């Protein structure tokens, strides 16, 4: 038995918000592997039994609020006598990733995420796999709570659909071929865009040219290379 948990907040007012990306990914898995089944209420969560590949799986969406997600996970882990490191997978939103990107991780810190923090507290550690779904960095004019509880913008919908599909695909890959294979297949490298060079005004350009010309005419020392390139794209 494998336990796959999507994190989010219950209630219509939170549907399709950034913080509910985990719910949305589990819904997609349910469409693929548990279509037509009637959800059950267990472990303070909505659950569905499914078969993914050759694995028997319990899909779970906690019905407690995000900061109490650990209660549902802990109850299911104890009931089925599961090993979190081997049998648990958490699908969760991540503000450190752009919309459209995911990250598969064997374990890791909660990174300030209240749902993961509560799961860590109930399980006594963070040694369990998770798939992080990018929801975008918090804009400077908003606080984090308002951002994660906001809905995705219309122009983001294509990227959201792509990331949810990737999360579901990565889950299937992880269950069938292991987490290392899933990490290699789905963890694409993020490349920071290079800053655009500053444009010089015509007067500045002329002045620089004159200065350079004067140096070339008067100096006997070779011109030093002061151009520095930032090659850090991680």
C-alpha cells in the first residue's frame, strides 16, 4: 500500500488557489486511476482507493486546514503500518518554483510550508518523498498568505496544466520505476535569465571613445580586461 497525499485547504473558496496545487494534482491522478469511484471519508480526509501500475494506492486530500495536514497523514500511516520513507508521497505547492515547474525530492525541509511542517511534526521527521509544484514567487507588493490563497491568473493556466500533468506523470514514474528515475526524468534545471546590458547614451558613448583613444595614444601599458561575466545560472 502506498499513500499519496495532496495538500490544500478544504472549501469552495480555496478551490483553484495556489495553495491547493497538491489537491489539484491528486484530482488528476483520481481522474486517471479512480474514475467513477465514490470517495470515502477516512482519517479526517477524502480518500480514494486506486491501482497505479502494480501498486495499490490510497489517494488522500485532508479535510483539515493546511496547518493540520499531519493529523490525516499520521492516522493513515499508523493504520496501514506504513514506512513514510518508502510508502508516502506528498504533493505540495512551492513558491520557490516558477509556475509550470516541479521538483521530485526524496526528503527535505518544510521550507516554511505549514502543511509540511505539521506532517514533519506528526511523523517525527522529514524523511519522506515529496513532489513540489511551482506556484510562483511572492510579488513584492503582496504578503505570502495572500499570494498562496490567490487563484492562478488566466495567462498562467497553460503552465499550471503542464505542471499538474508533470506531477501526475512523475508520481506514476516514481511508483513504477523508483524515485531516482523520477528525479532524473522530471527535475529540469532552472536557468535564471541574464540581465540586459545597460544602454549608454550617445554622449556617454562618445565620451568613453574619446577617453579610450587618449589612453591608447599616451599609455605604454596594455589595456586591462575589466569585463566580468556571471556564469552562475543555477
